[in-house]
C-alpha cells in the first residue's frame, strides 16, 4: 500500500488503492500487455500522417464534440462484422475502452457492480475510484466461467452493473451468446445493465453480444481498437448500446474529450480494416501454435479465444519464472495468481524467443 502525507486531503476511500501498473520495462520480446505485435504497415503509416497533416490546419478549433463521422465509421464496421443494422446513435467513443468503463461508472455506478474474478483488473479499480461498491463474483477453480454460479450471484446481489468479460482477461475463455442472453434476462429482472467487455472479440469465434442490443436494451458492449486494430497508442475505445445509453454518456463526458487527431486517425485505421484484421488471423494461428508448444513442454494452458494464453504447471512460483524469463529478455505478465502466468501472442521472433527462454528456465 502507498503511504500518503497527512497534509494531502486525498479521499479516504482512495488511500488503500494502488495505481494500475503493468511494468513498462525494456525487453527484446514485449509480451505482457496484450498489445498487437504488428506495427501499422508503411501504407497505413503514411495515410495516418496525411490525415494528421490535414487536421493540423484546424487545430485552433475544438473537435467535433460528438465524434459523429467516427461513430458512423464504427457502426458500419460493427454492421459488417456482425450482420446487424445499427447507426452512430448506438455508438459512443472515447480515449480507450478504459474511459468508456469510467464513463459507465460515472453515469450508472450509484449503487453496486459485480464482475467474475479473476478478470480485467481495471473494472474493480475504476469502480472504487468512482465510489461504486464492487462485488467479487467467483469463477470455477480452474478459473473458467461458471454460468450457474454467476446467475445466482447476480440474483443474490442485484447489482446495477454486471460485468462479463468475454474472452476474459487474464483467463482467455469466452462465454457463449446463449449464456449472455440468459444473463441479460436475469439482469433486466432487477433493472440493471449487463456490461459485456469484448476487448478481444475479434480473436474469438463466439458471436458478439452486439447482436443482442435490439432485443435487450440494457446490454452494453465495450470494444476497443487497441488489440485487433493494433492501435493501442492512439487510444480509441467505444461502446455499442441502445441510443438511450449513449445519451447518458453525453451527460458524463468531458466537453471535447476526443481530440480531432484521434478521431481522424481512427477513421483511417477503420478504412484499413481488411489489412489489420488479416493480422488477427495470423495471431490466432500463432496462438494455436504456442498452445501446442506449451503443452509439449508439459505445461497446462487455459482455453483462449484472445491474443494471449494463461498457462500453469511450472514448478517455480509465478514471480520466479516471470523474473527468469525477463532476464532472458522476454517480458510476460504475472497477473497475481500464484501458479499462473499470462503471455501475449507476439510476432514470430518474439514467440520463438519466448519458447526458447522458457525451455532454458523451466
Ligand atoms: C478486458 C479489457 N478491457 C479493456 C481494456 C482496455 O483497453 P483500452 O483502454 O486500451 O481500450 C483491456 C486492456 O488490456 C482489457 O483487457
């Protein structure tokens, strides 16, 4: 726990918290934050540079507060990949899906929220910062999602916000659309919202929950361009929901929160989606290759529909193995589970370096 000086009038409920802190240390193979290892192609780089040059002429003006053109482009992407018919009125965009999560808490977090842990660590952290009571729902002992347990915990606690992360970070497992739609009915029963965090959706073969919003207006889907679109540095996340949810986002957003530069470059990346989603296929193939190689080393992997793998079955502790790999130049993630480590799928050279280092230190 951090120690704070007595003169600092920090809110008492924040003093026990620690800031988000995935180590940002130099490594030959950076496989710790589920980034996409493929940088923008030279073509995309120059299209981005051109878009920035164009927008530079207007930087004396505030951006479009409602990011309308970008939201139209995002809705057309979702319509294409999920065969639905939504419009910009169903989309809200922000600086990364973390800002979307924060806005959801600001708008709807007056009472309580539940998530099924271990899951994305920022859900409870943002809840606490926003002053929302957080409930740790549980998963199976092997860390996979347990539908019946989740259902009874939702019925017991009646949280305003129920978070499902699918595929889940850090475990990798996905929840079927049938189970999500059943939980949507349960959540509607007490007037809550079902927040489905689909940061890794493009890497999964499950149907997206965006297909549910027509029938279930209290389902909100969070997406990001940080992973499949290889755009983590640009910071662009969005939600897909009923237009009334989007209206509520406008109450809590800061004016002009999304810069003209961000809006312009995100539209360029969406134009290049064929190329970018091609890399997703490469990463899925590499994921399956890594799973086989980890198994061949006697390790156990959790099923993954994402761009990372959670593995166990090593004799060192997780911090020991993490450190030994870092000493070999390979940075993966100790997610705080004593016998598990998580590795993000890298490029060919990184994946090779990871397996080579692992063979040496296991
Ligand atoms: C499940 C999940 N949601 C949201 C995020 C945040 O992504 P971003 O803010 O880059 O969109 C992450 C990042 O790792 C994640 O794993």
